[in-house]
C-alpha cells in the first residue's frame, strides 16, 4: 500500500496480547473437554473422549439440540422473509416515515432482552404461547429481524436502481421484479442475514428463561442449568461443539461475502 | 404512481406488524405495568429515592458498566489499531480474532471463565502449583469476575466502531508526520488519536448501553451476590412476583439507554456496526 505506516513494537505487542485475551479463554474448553479427571480440569495423564460419549449418549442433550435447531430454523425463516421484504420496500420507498420504521426495526438490538423477556412472559399468557415452540419461534424471529434488515440493506446499497426501472419499463410486475431482478442480486446479503438470525436464535437464553418451562428446553437453557447446578466436563464438550459450529457458520458467512465482493 | 407504491407499502407490512404486535406491544405493557401495579401512580418510582436495594443495584450497575466500558475501550483500541496497521493478509486473521468471540455463545464464554477463575479453577491450580500462592484467590462470584467476563464480551463491540473510524484515516498523514521529524508517540497522540476519537466515542456509547442491561454474564460470574439491574429485575419478577417494582426498573433501564443513545445518535450508527465488517 502506498504511504504505508508501520506501528512500533509496543502497539503490535499490546494488540497481540489483547487478541490472546479474546481467544485463549475460549480455546481452553478444548483440553478441558478431553480431561481424564471427573471434574473440570486439564487432562492429567491421558486424553479421554468419555465426555463426548456422555454427551452423545444423553437423550436430554440430544433432545435439546434438536429442539434448538428447529426453533432456530423457524425463527430464521420468519426473520428472513419479513426482514428481506421490509428492507427492499424501505430501500425503494425511502421516505421519512419509512426510515423511522427502519429505525424501529433495530430496537431489538438496543433494548435489553430482559425487558422484552418479562414483557413476553405476561403477554404470551393471553396468546397461550407460554412454553410453546411456536412462541419461542415468534420471539426469536422478531428479534432476529434487525440482523436481516441490516445485511439486506447493505446489499441493496450496491444495487443499481436503474435495473429496477428497466425491468418496470419492460412491463415486469412487482413479483416478477422481486423474483428475477432484485432477489438474485442481493442473495449474499440475505444469506448473511439468515446466518446471523440463526446464530441469534440458537444462542438465545434470556427470553427462553422466561417464556419456557417444561416442554421447551432449548440447548442454551440446558447449558444454563448445567452451569448453575452440576459443573461437569460434559459441559466443556458441549461448549467445544458449539464453538466449532459457530466458527463453521462464520466461515460460511465469510465465503458468502467473498463471493459478493469478488 | 400511488397504486404502484401500494405494492411496496404492502411489503413493509409483515415485518412491521410482527414487530408491533410481538415486540413493541409487550414492551409497552412493561412500561404501563410500572405505573399501574400494585396501584395507579408513581409509587414504584418513589422507591428509587427511598429503597436501599434499588439504589445499591443502580450504583453497582453504573459502576460495573463504567469500568467495563473503559477497559473494553482501552483493550479494543489496541486491537483496532493493530488491525488498521496490519497488512491486507494479516488483517483477515485479526478480524477473525474479533468476530469469532463476538459470535460465540455468551454462555460458552461465561462457562470458560468459570473454568478458569473458580477456586479449583485452572488459574488458581496453576498459581498454587507454582507455589506463588498458598490459598486460592477469590477470582469469581464477585465483582472482579463479572468485570473480567463482561470486558471479554464487550471488547469486540468496542473494536468494530473504532475500526471503522480508523479505516477512514489516511495512512499518508502519519507517514508525512514521521517524515517531518515527529516521534512515533507524537504521531500517535497528535495525529492518529484525535482523528480516531469519533470512533472511540461511538464505541463508548455502544459498550456502555450494552453493559447496562446485560444479564447472562453477570448472573453466572456474579454468583447471585452482586446483582446488576437485569438480574435484579428477574429476581423481582420470577422469585418475588413484584411486577410493579420489576417493571419500574425495566423502564428506568430503557429510558436511560434511549436517552444515552438519543444524545449520541449522530455519532453512533448501529447499521454500520453490524453492516458487514467494512
């Protein structure tokens, strides 16, 4: 790069140390999950996969993983469909009122989930949605909308509006315009949004703590119980799988972005 | 023209209705309960002035959020600076170091800190093994543990707005300043740092408002002894069934956050933050 400026050793080593502070504590769960001891510790004599066996043999953990997966999938569909349509229309209309609505869409990123969770706890009783999978899907879907609105709006910023006018001029109606002109061009943005909406639901705990009791027992809720009750190395095995899964999704997102940019 | 736009307006509706019915409505209900239960009026709010538990929670929350914000800014600045100065290839790794922790489950991270910090945790074991200490240190289930975990959570959020501000700084400015004989420190303190300030301010607002309402990390690493606002609200609602009291605090929390955000809204751009890493 022209005019490159190299930082000194102090800046570089400080940055490195902070990066280690961010990453190392997360990586520590890997050796702990393979401990040969009966409590949370580093392996003493040999590596053991017994806690992974525990995990895969446990019907409770398995049921929670499956439930979380289906909830996240449902919430992602809800967020992606409504969020994408919203972002496209907001981009096209671009009025003050619409921009206000768009700002409203970002509220779930700012309002603490505890406030929303206690609200839902009361509100869902009317709708008879407490402790229902459908209720959790709605709650996670609605709070996932901002991620989709943001990624799709970013993708639309690079979209040439003349393409739309041309398609209109040739007689395309709204649904043809969406399906053949707009959606294909912003697909990477939609996929990015879908990935983030999925991770959001998959990891969400606070809302679930309030609106679920016996029937809905998602993975984060089971981890929460595990941390608060019996901390055994099986938890570390779960943590490793979750880290692995998240990194995989993030790499998928990076690949999608590269395709979009390149 | 109007008829053509009607189609676009219709597309706005699914998200707008979902948000109004299933997000805004329950939150408005929270706000209204704070004025109506147990009786109509400002009774719940008067307790801010009289109730010790409310005051202690508010001051604990303000203190922890403040300390967390300052530490996250300092640490985040070091990372953002390194990313900005890194070569194109190295930059990708740096950004991964920020994005991966950002998206790793908050529970996993809190769990990792419990593993490290508890009495029989890895850090205490190591220190005792080396003979540095005799008795295990109290590293968790107190304010120290909460702050360690919260800073770890907030650093990536602090990095992103600072990074986006630093990327707008022309690197030739620093080269020029060096060329004219300024020391590294002068270049940083007189040229780079002032230009990066808007990003620092945005990061400060963001980490502060996120810290205020944080639930999971303080609940796990605080061990129920040090209550921040979010956990206090949950205790009021779930354990003590005092809805008026709990929703009053929730309202105070929301108003504080929205006012902070409103004051700084020109600087903080939420869309840019999550908009895609560049």
